[in-house]
């Protein structure tokens, strides 16, 4: 069997079990913050499920996709340069500095999209159950957990698949990025249909587009500046949304 190659054609670096352990720890810590959000309030009337049981699915997803990304990312030429450098006691400041500027830009654009989406759809959720998502959940599960699932796991895995099917590195990445972003956006339909039994088509399209566009930016950051840049941008987008809500813009 031929040896696996990265997008540059080089043999991938050995996978670091310490990185796997660190990402699992970060991911599970982000899942733990779901305990601060009353997830059970989004369930249909008459259905009662303890909050901790609703946290089982994201826990399983985090574990599965962190492991998948640990296997796939090196083969796709993707990685977590800041965390890897920290683990190897190397220069982590340089990749972090390179990540901050682009991440801030994508975070700002994504926060603006969140504000526009919130204002455009507010009336549709007037009669929906209230689900106050804790700020710490938005920042950590959104910024860390969802990036571990959608970018580290799904995007990396799809890119390896695209490359093995003969795609070139550039087109393979964008196919994987689009696929991961579409799955990420569609993943929000579950909550939408829990809050609204029969949402209108325009609202479904708005939920999809409002999550797809930022996700494409997070994927681009993942390839250009590493997983940490995508995490910073995703968390920063939620921080911007929280600030906008505090100012009464949403």
C-alpha cells in the first residue's frame, strides 16, 4: 500500500498523541459549558429529558471528530500550529501573531452577519420557546467545540477524501470547505425545528445562509493560519454578537 502524502506531496508528520489529548480536553471542556444553558427548554411540550442526557450527543461528536481530525489533518496538510508549538516548546508566538489579524477580520464580518440575521429573523421567533444560551457556551462550545467538529474533523476528513478521489489541493480544499460549511449550517436545522414546528422556507434559507457564509471563512482561516485562527474567529464572532445584543442592536 503506498505511503500517504500531504497536499504538498510530502510524507505527513507523525501524529502527536499529546495534541490529541489536548484537543480532546479542550473539546470536552467546551461541552461541559452546555450545562449552563437550559437545553431542555427547546424540547417540544410534553417531553422531559434531563440536561445531562442532552449533552451526550455533543460529547460523542467531539470525541469522534477530534480523533478523525487527528488522523486526517496531517494528511491534508492542515494543523494546529500554535498548540503544536506549545507542546513541543517551540515558537508559538509567531503563528499566533499571524492568526490574530485574519481571525479578527473574519470575526468582524461574521458578527455583522449575525446581527443582520438576528434583526431579519427576530419576528419569526416571537412565539418560539425562549432558549437563553449562556455567554460562556457561545464563546467556548461555539468557538472551540464546533470548530473541532466542523473544521478539524469534517473539513479535514472531506479533504483527504477529495484528494484520494483525485482532486487537486486547491479544488480539493474548497470542495471540502464547502461541504463542511454546508453540513455545519444544516446542523442548525435541528434547533430551528425544535423551536418552530413549521418554519417558513425563507427562514430555513436564512438559517442556512447565515451559518454557511461564516463557516466558509472559518475554513479558509483553518487552511491559511491553522485551527486556532478558526477558533478565534468563531469565538470572536459570538463575542461580537453578544456585544451587539448588549447595545440593543439585535
